[in-house]
C-alpha cells in the first residue's frame, strides 16, 4: 500500500499505521468523521498535488478507494 498515503492518514488522525489497511472503511472501520476525511484530502492535495472534488471524495468509502484514485490520477 502507498506509504505516503498511510503517512498522511496517520498525520491527520489519531490512527496508527497498523490500523490502516486497504479494505478499511473510512467511517465504519476507522471511525473517521467527514472533517477527518476532508483534512486527509487537503493534505493529499498539498503533499501530492492531487485534488479531488467533493463528489469524488464522497464516492471513496475505503482506504483502497483512495489508493486507487491516487494511482489513477498521479502519473
């Protein structure tokens, strides 16, 4: 899994690296709020230069969804 993405999630939340896995649902498994998720995407944009629209973010339900989005949009 993308180490940079894990680092951003850890940085923006109180989660530990070992709690983050591809199938983890952002809200149900990781307990993230919409504010947590927004902060993660702000950091993704700042650190990786990859911006996502609110509509795109709403479609991402798991860590793997974010990873797939980044793989598609970061070249």
